[in-house]
């Protein structure tokens, strides 16, 4: 690869773009010295800070380093000391910098369980964790009376080649569940719009939207047949704003509101309150189920007027990534064929819910995502995000006194080993922020850690084309300015941030980090 005089890794990423690669699936790049030896590999006794903040896609790579009896592929015989930015899973033997403040109790699922109601969740494996974990307030185990049907997602590299995904199978399983008169609540997630919306493929997105619309129609027909009240909504927006003003494609999430529709012939005359947000979904569901709203739920039911009190069965349908926006420019929801959703919003009580920024516990002006979306739908209250907590810690200086970070940095300094910073590089990703990386580099400078290596993951979601190289250069500039750290390897997040046990991808990332397997970039460090 051709080397840039000042910022070699950024130049290597740009060279990969010219060769036809893109950020998400970028093949690993490894910095090597003049003799071809990989620089900054993770070795025995080293300390790692995995600074990503979302968690569910970070678990598998963390397991590969810290689990004593790891069965999925052979590993190097070594001990690595690991710290994570937040808690990825309760049983991981790692230091956690920002552990959960408290368990989120009295969620929609817990209230149903307390009253002996049965609930079933139907979803593709691609989004299973959102219904199993986030919708339940980050609870690992299902509640009593809670069942799951998980349809295995297709094993494909590019969902643009299979935009219908497994939506038809999800719909069929939901229809079967609705026929069970003992099932009080059925929750279903249709994943297509969000998953395919992250790909630069307009025809595929239009097909994905149309497929979700078709499945919504089939599911609602079954709900009507079995006398089940239905709520149709989404967790965040995606493809309703697919273009930037200059015409560049925006493959990320949006700050748009999402639709909310009530479908029940007996409740057709009800009105829905305007100005609501995702935290109002659970209180609305509880009112329809004739269950009390716990004090912990500070959201407000969206139903206006008298609602006849009776024991109903309820369907909660989440069209993942389906944002609501009236402007036609770059709006693939409006462009797609959606006769069902169009009819629903003409004929049934409906409103729009805010699904981004402060109402879902995120910083002002930021976009929504599936994690906070499902979390707030189930919690029925505003839950402060880990990102906000971390940003506040940086602002007040407590970040630089964090015990987990100090444990890693002082340990590497004391033991004469290396400190590795691992994570995504983005101005704003639901998995992490370059701002957090910069704060860690600054802390390493303050702590006097001599050998700091950075391993970056790229993934263009909500970013402009070839944005990864821009952020890589930004990091290289920052290490130069601080006089600490070196960016020694880069990989696309597809290989590292998995959540469906694609262990071949995780092994590829492990060997990139430990053995230096990848495309070589000859760029010795100044001290070598």
C-alpha cells in the first residue's frame, strides 16, 4: 500500500476505497515495521480498553479474549487484562468503567408477568436482542410467562441481495401466535427497513419497505380476525431521510418521529394525543390491557377519551427503522409502495412519536437507534443513556479518575506491558464516539503510559462516503498532537461487531489483533 508521509493509515484506507472496498466490510489493515513485523499486537500481560458503548455486538470479541474455556476457535496461550466502557454482559470477567446505574424495573414485560399475563415476542435473530434484552429493560432472563420465537436471519454478507429477509416467516409465526386465545400480548419486530436501509441500494430498500408493509397487512388481518387490538409503531427512523441536502446518501439513523397507529374496530372513534414519545407506548399498552401503570413509568398514555375497560389481547408491532417525514426529497418511505401503512394512517387513530435526542435519553439533536428505541418502548420512562453519562464525566473531569481506566493504564505502566484502545471510530455511532477515544488518549498522556496502541473499527452508518479515512486521519493527528499513542490497525466493523455467533468473523478480528493478519502497511513508528 502507498504510504502518506504524515498520516499513513488514513492513506491506506483511502487506497482501499480506490480498490473497491468500503468502511463496513473493510479488510483488516496492519501496520508493520521495516522488517515486515506487525506493530502493536495484543500480547501476554497487555491491557485492553474496549471503549464501545452499546454492548450487544461487542460481547463476542470480548469473550474471545477473556473467557477461560472459549470453545469457538484456537487462541494464543496468553492472559489479557480487559476493561470495557460499559457492561456488555454480567458474567464477563472484565473491569467496567461505567456500570449500570440500576436495574430498570417495572417495565411493560414485568408488569404483565406480575399479573399472570402471557406474552410472546417474534423476531428475526438479527434483532432478537432488542426484544429479549432492551425491551425488557436490559434484563437477561425472560419474565415468567414470556416466550420467544426467533427466526434465524439469512447468512448473507449483503442484505441488498435479500431485502425481504425473513419477514414472511416472522409474519407467519406472529399470525400463529395471534390465534392462541391465551396469549395476552404479542410483540413483533420487522427488521427490514433498518437493516437494508444501511446499504446504498435504493431498489433493495424500496423492496424492503414494501415487504414490511405487506407483512403488516397480513398480521393486522389476523389480529382483526381474532379480536386482538393492535398498536403499530417504530423504534427510530432510517430511510425516510436517505439523502443529504447535497444529494449524498445518508445510510444512518435519523432524528425523525415515528408513526403510531391504533387499530381496533371498537376503538375507531378514539383520538390519540399529539406530542408523545416512545416512553408513552408502554403506558398506552397497559391501559388497553386494563393493567395498572406503575409509579416508575413516567410516560403518559396516548389515548384520549373514554376507553371501555375490559380484558383485551394486544399486538405491538414494531416496524424497525420506519420514520415519519412529510418531505418527499430523499424519502424512500414515500417512494416505496406502502398501501397498508397509507391506509392505516388515513382510516385509524394515529399520531407521531418523538424517537430521538433527549426524549430517549440521548444528547440534544442526536439521532435515534434500535437500542434506545426498544428500551424506551418497554420502559415507559426516560432512561439516561450511557453516552450522556460518559460525556458528562468528560465535562466534569471525573472521566480521568475512573477506576477501571486507571486500573488498565497504571497496570500497563507498572507491568511494563502495552495498553491497547479498541473500538469504533465515528463522530457519532450508537456504538461509540471518537470523542471518548480522544479522552482516553489524553488520560494515557496524563498517566504517563509509554506504549499505547489504537485498533480502529470503521462502519459508515449515518456518515458521508469515505468518512472512515477522515476519522482515521483525525485520530492520527490527535496522537501526533498529544505525543502519545499510535494507530496501528484498522478493520471494518462487519468483522468485529457481530451478535449472531458468526465466529469466523470474530476469529478474523482476533487474528488481526493478536497475530497481525491483514493487509500490511509498512510504516515504522518514529521510536523504532
